[in-house]
C-alpha cells in the first residue's frame, strides 16, 4: 500500500463515517421526537379527576357523640366535645376501603387493622389513618377535603 | 469500493434530514396551539372548552354564572371541539340562543324559563303569546280596514300560537301569511310592518339593530342579560321610524335621538315629565310588556298602567301593599335588579291587577319614592289627593292628565 | 455479514426487473407500509376512543382537539387509509395491465382481490366509527342494502350491526368489525398474499428462458430501495397530516327527531362509495346497490379464468397484446366507477 492509496482510503473512510454520523444523528433525534410525541399522546388525562371536595350536608345531621360513616368519601365523621373530625377510611397500605369491626377498622384486602382513633394495631399498613380537613360553610354545611 | 459513500448513503442522509425536519415541524406546530381551557359547569357536569377562545367574555348575568351553567347549556355547540367551524356549527340560533325558533331548547325547561304558571316561571309561554310577539291587534285592524275580516278580533299572529287555557277567549292564532291576502295594502303591510315584533326577523341595517327573542329586550349590550332595561332598548323598536298608512310603508329614522321629548316619532304625542325622565320599565309591568300567558286581542287589552296607578285620584290614594311574605314576587324582582334593599315590612305601590311596583315605597310622610330601574336615580312624588287638581272623577285615564300636565314641545 | 431479520424476509437476490419502480409502481410495498402505519395509529386511537353511541363522537373530538398530537395521529390514520385504497386500486390495475395474474398467480390474484374488498370495508367501518351526523345516512342506507338481499338479507343485517336502528345502535358491531373482525383477516390474508408472491416466483416477469434482461440485485439493494420508499411516503404522510385535517362533523344527537334533522343535512356517501350512491338514485336498491357492484367484483375476479391465457413472454410487461380483453375489462370498470363518482360529485 503506497501513500496515495492509503490517503484515498482514509478520505473515503472518514467521509463515509462522517455521513453516517450525521445520518445517525438525524435518525436518533427523529426517534427522540417520535418517542416524546408518543409519551405526550399517551399521558393525556382522559378520565375525570377524582373528587377531592365533599359537601356532606348540614352539620345538624351529625349530633354530638355521633360517629357517621360517609361511604362516598369514604370517611367516618366523628362529633365530639372538641368538634368535628373526619377520619379517612381508606387503608394507608394500598387504598382499599376499611370495614368497621369490634376494635376499630380492618382492611379486607391485606388484613391491616386500625383502632377507633385510626392508629395501626397491626400491619402491613404502617401509617395511621389520615384525618381529613373539614370546613363548615356559611350556610352550616360540612365540607370534607381529601386533598 | 465498499467504503465509498454511495448514492444510497447520500439519499438516506437527505431522507433522514427531511424526516427530522418534518417531525420538528410537527412539534413546532403543536407548540403553537393554544392550551385548552376547560370548564365543567356544575349544572351539567360535562366539560367544555369554549373558554379556550372566549376567555374574555364577561359573565352574562348574575343569575347565569358560567361556573354553574357553562356555555353549552344555553348556546349549544360542540363542547370539545377546538376548531371554530365545528365548535360553532351546532350553536342554537347562531349567536343568539334566545331566538324564538330555539328558545325552548336554550332557555326553556321546567327548572328554567318554561316553568308552570303557578311558580310564575312560564316566561317563554308568556312572551310567545304576548302582542309584542304576535302583533295580533295590528294585523286584525289592517285586515278589517281592507275588508279581509268583518270584525276586529284577532285571528292571526306573526307565528301561530296556541293557548288552550287562555282566559281571554282567544285560544289560538294562525300564522299571518301576507301572500295569501287579496288586498294589496295588506300584502304591503305584511312586507313592511312586521319586522319589529319579536317573532319576526329584524330589518337590515345597523341604525336600530335589535336581537330577536328574549335578547331583543334583555340584552342591552354584548353578552349581557338584564332586567334593568333602559328606554333606549325599547326605542330600538318603539322609536325607530314612522309608518305611512296611505302608502303602507315604513320610514326608518337614521338618527339616534338624544332629546327624548323632541325626538319621539309621533309628533302629536304628549308627554308628562315622568314619561320622558323615567325609563319605560319603571312604570310598565311584566305582564304588560312580556304578556301574561294569555293570547290578547290587541295592545289596549294588555296595557293598563295609568298615571293614577302611582298617583291615585282626588278621591283615592294609589293601591299599596305591605310586604309580609318573604316569597313575594317583589323580592325576586328586586333580587334580579338590585337597585334597592327591599325589606319585609316595606310598603310599596301595587297595580290594580296586583303587580308590585317594587321600585317604589310609601314614605312616612305620605309621599312616595321611586328608584329608576335602569338609571338608579332617586325620585319622590306626591299623590293627587289633597291637591288642587280639578279633573272630573269619571275622567281619570292618562290622556286626560296629559291635557294639563303635558310638557310643551 | 449475516443478514438481519429484515433482510431475511427477502430472497438473497431477485431479477432487477422485479424491483423496477416503473414495473411495480411500488404499490404492493406501499400498501404493506400503510397497513403498518394504520395498525400503529389505530392502536393509539383505541386508547381514547369510546365505542358507545353517546360518547363516540365526543371521544373523537377529544382525540382530535385535546390529546397532544391526537389530531395528527388521527389525520395519519385517515390519510393512510385513503391512500391504502388508492394504492390497492393501482396495485390491482398494475397486475391486470401487466398480465401478472396469469397462472401460477391466479390464486394470489383472488387473495389480493379479497384483501381489496376487506380494505374497502375497513375504510367504511372506520368512517362509521366517527359516529357524527355525517355517518348516519350512509350507515342506514348501507346496512339497509343488505336487507334487500333475498333469503339471507335480514341475517346479514343482524351480523353487520346487530339489528336495531342504524343511527342509534350498531356502533359496537362496527367497532368490533373494524378493530378485529376485518383487521385480523387482513393480517392473515396479507401475510399469505406476500408469502404467495415469493412462492409463485416473485413479482411477475417473463420466465428465464424468454427473459432478455438477466441482471439480478441483492437483497441489500432491495431493502435499501424499500427503506428509501418508506422514508418518502412517511415524510409525505407527516406533512399531509400536519396540514390536511381528517373530516369531522357535529356529534350525533341523542333523540331520533334530532338525528333525522341533523342527518338530512349531509346524506353523502364516503367518497369510495359515491359511485354506488349515484347508481342507487336510478332505482331498485337490490339491483343497483348489490347485484351490479357484486357483478363487477365477480367479473374482475374471473379475469384470470375467462380470458385467453397471456403469452409467457408477455407476463410482466405493460399492456401486452395477448392480454387485450382483460385490459379492456378492467379499464372499462375503472372508467365507469370514476365516471359515476364524478357524476355524484357534480350534483
């Protein structure tokens, strides 16, 4: 192989490599745009947002000392001397709805158990039940917020 | 040779470049689109995207907040479409959903303006049968004059209407079709003189433009509904020109009058001060203007408010009523046009048919106050009783009052 | 170098003549590429499409206007489908005009024709899935045509839309036919069709003993050409779908009275059935809507069987003499269909 041959070969090679580099760059970028577009297309939220605000009617419906289950939230509204408290009945483990039992609440899915104040008696749940924010509106209704 | 860039490599390079360019264009084009603005009215719970383009529109009225009603429940249209042509293609009545051809779908419904007579929300039924809409009296009068009918009773309206429970004895009107008429003057009347009435298409031109349907009166400016209706709104029909009975033509005026007393179209008309200071709706009641649900023969049989309604006569004070029922219609009317704080225990003037003039009040000294519904102006006035008025007791209609009290033009 | 999967789909070498643009018009390959696009975009649309009469048109509006790139995906699906019809027709014309249907490809000709018919039905059912006011009368008349067939008509009508009233029900059937009942046969018959092309000796050219050009190209070269063709079609489709929106109309109303009023505004058949709609104006729906179209289809299907066998040396050449009758037949059929379409458009 003499010098000229070698030079020619190098030029051809690098030209080819250069073209290939640009082409692959174009193709990778195109791939990124297609993938990005696809992700944007698929990540559109087509289902209505979950309700986070519940008007559960007049506060008079929940007399002192009452513990009322509100299935639509789901939550337990407790009226004590210190006021109204809404205890979430959504299990803090994986979100199933708790069922009341003798000691408090039990989860039908994985058998977590909570006492009447919402503290964990036994797992797999580790966090106590959430106490939901409450507001009393001007016309005397109770509003419960889950978020 | 294998290592040389071939034509294919060049073509593939160009193709890759073009593909990237096309995809970039696609992204750029997507980024230019306005972000959709959604609204989920509480009434329907169905999300709509009209606000994407119409975000600047003012709230149409306090009684129809967009958060509750949205746009589509009144206007129709394709609620998800972000293409103007498609979105607007199924709108009711174009920009005016209160046009009588679609009013039932837009404004009706038993919870809205097609309620029962008992709950006083039969607005559509009332306005459809009113003389404002039927023009029955004028049609009957013209047909009688030119020999097409032998009595002055109403048989035709601009559109056919039926009211089987009518208390006036007229249970239906047929559609007046000028083409079917024999006399040329009646035909001419049909061409020239029907355009003001609410069921009819307005005339061309901007000078006295009005909407059709409810909006003719209640929409005083773009995207507004109100019961505070100024006289200028009424003037769109009631002062927009004059008719010539000999040639049976309508001559439109081209100016917008500013002097209310001088610029009324009927030169012989006489006015007292209140007639050109107040707005029409300050004295004329709902049933007079919008009908009472029955089909009436002519304007004279529905219009009844007179000077004496507020001022009484030498022998009688005007009728009044002390508001004791919190469900009194007066409170609803005052709520819709909150120019004053109407309270339980207030005494207001009522008409002889019992309609409340809720913008009035009897003052402790026996005089009266009135607040302009459209202007919010404050007026006081006195009863006739106890004054030096010399009018005969049996001549108490307004035109007798005009003889002394009219302001000279 | 070991051939990749895509190279492996091709024979090691093929005669150069079989891969010439002016010979194949690239119609068959384009059809396969369009079907791939249709499959992908169709699956994407299924993430948002709701096949029930109350929500279908609204979900189409959601896809078109609200989902990011949804309008583009829908346009891509629409334009690929329209192009597929055109490309399939060109493919059929090419096969007849070059006498390529001749033995041993007669069976594959029938496979291809069946595919063409299913593609038309796919286009029609896809159009129906819009479920807006434009589709009501085409669906109604199209399915009522089935009822005019003696003995089996009512059963076919039930098979097609499950009975009921075409503009308020039948959507679910149309959906299942489109997504599955017609698509699956297209996949199976399409693969079979492509396999038979290779089994029958590739794209039709004169047999080796009478061939003048014995040059061959490698599968590398073939794949290169295919790749370039895909780029060109892909870019063209991207641009077309960016600028030309697919048709859409107001959602179908829910009450029969409102449907009637809205549907009468647009009683036009989709463009590929305009020729049938034009004939239907002339009289008996069974004759003009069923007998004549099926007669035309049967005539086209019989081309390889009733006309004289083209000479071996003519196979794969454009407009050979020995194939005149077939050319005139398919030419006349095309002419009539185009003429009827233009007539329908003129009004």
